């Protein structure tokens, strides 16, 4: 009986992790964020394409309202990655 329970528990956990991973939308992958104590999130880094000239910030990430955008949102980026290549 314990083996059956353990098997179902492991199966449940693995399905839960797959479900969580699939719930992250592709647009949400452009941002790193942290959860705030009030149930909102703060965007802390932008990971989108280098040559994107506009940076639209989403209203929600992972179902939570975006309350703030960090002043260091582009710190992970090299400054030159934002300059267009001119031939």
C-alpha cells in the first residue's frame, strides 16, 4: 500500500512541475521578476531580443499584477547590444 501511495505522490509531483513549466508564456520568458509581499511582482531584468526598439512591459506576469520596474532592468545587457549594426 505504501508503494502505491508513493508512486501516486511522485506521479502527482511530476505532473505538477510539468504543468507549472507549461504555464509560463513565451512573453513572460523575456523578463525576470521577483514576487512582492503584497502579491504583485517587480520586473528586475529584460531578456528579450537585442534589437527590439520598444520594450512593452506587461500588465501581468504569471497571473500577478506588475507593480514596479527595477531601475537596473538592463544591467545584464552589454550596452553595445542595443546599438544597430549599420553597413
